């Protein structure tokens, strides 16, 4: 039985008036009249998650997708459709962007009834989902004996989704299904057979207000037909995607798109092949650029009754573009209030957690902890290493650009003689042109760009301690080299400085730098050479056996998939492993003591494997990583079983450790009179 037929059984209790039956035409002429899109599109079977049963309605979540499936072979069976009840599953993406290894999504959302499809708020703290009408955990029929479907909301809690509640526009007399939240969270789209529509299932929306949701508003006859419109998906461009068997097409359900961003609904357009077939095609989602996404179909050649497919397009399939916001950036001197010409302006888009999207913004830094382990973090690169500026202020101190609506940005301004200035800026809710004024502070120091290298080679030394001693005042500045062996500092004018560098296994190095006669627009370069006691030490920029502790990888509840934007330490580790291609590691995950010992051991292993998959997604070869789980075997404080502890104390025990098992970097030695690696013993 086709998925759509099953859904009609569920939604309409098997009773569809004759005028609501499919009116699809298989005429190719009619298809082109409806505006089929002709794109160079490639379709791939997501075999890593598809089952012999029903798999459909994917939605983006964290580093993968959540989708609906009836894959359980045991458990309650819905007698109307002959399938086990629909449940929600989550699958992470692999390095190719294909979902793999599905697992149950949530204990509190999955129940003994149907769940799905779902939609999430932008920050992933709210979920809206379809479920059978349930009262006190039991499905409840209406006066006709039908169990309708309703839309529910839940909030992210400490351990799972909490505060599950039915939305107010539901009814025991009709069905509301397939929620789809707009990017700004202001509208919730869904499908319903409530009275007053144009056919079987129509598309509606409700608007979020201060006192709750509005009454449902029908999208009108431009979208809805006497047949069925289902599975809406609202793209941030203002384009609505949906499935219908009432607009004419190839057969079964077809996928359509329509621009509803303005006051007038645009032309409904059929997506054409390969999105559509003579079978049911539904549940499309798509990335921001409109070039990649997923859909479900029961077309032949799949693994099951309905399968999920990945599609890629050489060009965007979305013709609607959100209006860009004209933005003027004004740079001015914070002391004189005068505008500053020639300021480089770099603009970066920020993710939900405030970090910058992409890996080219950060350097990697290793810091020693109190117990001798290493801590890993990302630090922002100097402005000069961040590529060409987007714009530059003119003689009047102004620069004009365009920003996307409903996005968060970081503006970084730089100019010789001034300290870098940064400003976090959001276009959320903005609809008109913007003016951003950024104050800049004149530098009272000279920039110093330093590098610590191995004597006799070009090999750099990471995590070296650098002591910069002001020989006039005797004061001292401490700084450490980054993973690439560099350091940056700004030193006051008019002084002589001794720059010492030291690291275990090396003799201490010394260099000199002077800021006498310099100005705030100059950059001084200084290089310090360290001599290793053995050549093997130089081949190990990070010593084999070193342990890097990562405490800020956040997982969902008691789950083991990593929250998007909450893995900056893993991003840093990926950059470190790219910097040192010979590095091989063990990922060892630890839990706190809460929960059973066997459960925690299994959970920790799955978390380590999830961290490994994340690194592989970032381009690290899987053969360089081994994953292990320790469960609660190595608690770092007093919070063992039976001891009351705060959440913060338990958090201290939840960490992932990286053990460097192998590193052997090539060292190109420039031999000079006297072997620089001779330790004096011949």
C-alpha cells in the first residue's frame, strides 16, 4: 500500500468523497503548462537509513536529519494500514553529507501512537510534531469512533523534550498534521481537513501572537484544490514547498513550489523530474542556497515502501530571493569622533551559538591545565589572515554593502594605527536599510608577530611558553604559541624587549625586539629558535601520549549525537589534525555516575563514535581515529554513585579525552657547522 493511501486512511478514516479523489493528469503538455522546472539535478538513494518499511518526511536537525519510519518489526500495529506505528529517528551525516546509522530520536516524543512529521525552531529549542489524539497516554476517539491526528509542541529540557502540549487550533472532529515552522518562527504551516476548505486536505497557517496562536488561515484557491495538499515546507526565501495530487502532474503526489513572500501568492510550479515521478513524491526539504536537500518517494528501485533520497542541483531551484538589506558601515575615531577612511571591513555570518560558520576564521591553541593535560580551544585569526575585506570605507569613512535578512553577523574592522574593532549585529526582524556606526581606538603600541621554530629547520613549535621582558621596566608578559607555532602581541612604544621561548625537551631560546622609534602602524617580526635535545622531540610537536581534555562537547539529553554549533573543540581538533597529518588519536568518552553502569558504558562508547563521525565529516581520515567509551569508570571528583552533587559537579565528569597515540612530523634540517641536534655527548 502506498504511503499516501495509508495517510488518507489515517487522516480521513478511509472516507473520501468522490470529488476529492486524485485529479492528476499524466499529460506532459499539462505538466509544462504548469511550469515544470528543468534543472540539472542528481538524485541519490539514502541507503544508509532506508528500510524495507516506510521512511519519509526528513527535517534538518543538528548535524543530520530527523525522519519518520515504521521500521520496527515488533510492537503495536495500526490495523488500518498494517504497519507498526510511525516513530521518529535521527541520523547524522557522514563526510559526504549522507545520513547514516539511524537511532530513536526521543523517549518522551516517541509513544505507542503515530509520531511525525516534525519541525524545529531555529535554535532547536522547540519542536512541533504530529501525533494521534492522546489523553493521559491513551489514544482517544471522537464521537464517530475516529482517532484524529493533532499537532503538539514540546520544549527542550535538561534530559529530554518536556512540557508536551496540544496546540489550541486542534479539534477532536478533524485532523491537523505536517507542521512546518517559518524561519523566523512567526508562522506555523500545516495541513488539515477542517470544515470550510477547498477539498480533502488543505494547507493553512497560524500566526504567533503575544497571547498565543491566531485562528487558522487557509492559503486559498491559488494553492489548495478539491484534492489534497500535504507535507508543507517553508523555506527562508519565502518559497513554500508542498505535495499535492490536485494540480496535475506525473501521478500520485507531486512536489510543488510557490512564492508566498509577498502580498500576492505566486504561480504554483511543478518541480518536474527527477523530483517527481508517476508515484508518490513528498516531504521535500532544502538548504538555504536551494541546491541540496532531501525528499521521500515510493518510486521503484528503492529499498522499501517509501524511501528517502538526497538531491543535488547545479543551480538553485529557488527563484525567489529575500530582499537584501542595504547596509552602511561608518567607522569613526572614538577619541575625536572623526570618520576614518581606508578601514577594511570583513563580515562573517554567526551561527546560533555565536561562533563563526566555517573553519577559516580560527587558529588552534593548546593550553596546559593544572593537572598537566592539554586544553584545546579556537582563537580568532588576526584580521590580516582572514582574506580580503568585503568592503573598505571611503574618504568619508563610509562603506555600503548588503546583508541578508534574519541573520546574525560579526563585523570586523581593521586599519593600520588602530586596534581591531568588532561588532555583533543582527538583521532579525529588520525590513529597511541599516546604518552601523563602529568606534575604533587608536593603538598605543606596536604589533609584534612572532614565530618559534626548531633550530636548523623550518619546523614550528606549538604550545611553547613565550616570556617577553621589558628591559626598561622589568615587567614581563606571558603568552603561548598557537598550534602553528606563532604568537601575536602589541608592545608599548619606546622600549627594548627580550623575547624568551621555552618548552620541555628544548633548550631555551632568546631573541630581541625594540619598539623605540616605532609607531602604531608598524608590524615587527620576531623569530625565536629552540634547540631540541633529541631530533625525535622535534618530530613530535605534540608529545605522543599527551592527553587533550575536551569538556565542552554538548550532546542532546542522554543521547549521543552532537548539537550543531556546540562542538567548537572538535572543530579545533580537526584543524589540529589537518595541521599535523601524521597525528593519530584515541577518542575516549566519559559520563557522570548517574544511570546504570552498563548503560553509561554503552552511552560513552556511542558518544566517542559520534565524535569520530564528526571529525570524519570535517575531512579527517577515519583510520587516524579510534573510539573508546569509559562510562563512569574514571570519575574525576567525589560524585560517585549515591553521592548528591550539583549539575555543575556532574558536568565536570562528562568529557571526551584525546590521547595522542602517534605523531611523526617530517623535520627538514638545515645543517650548519656543528650539528644542531648534538646534545654534547658525541
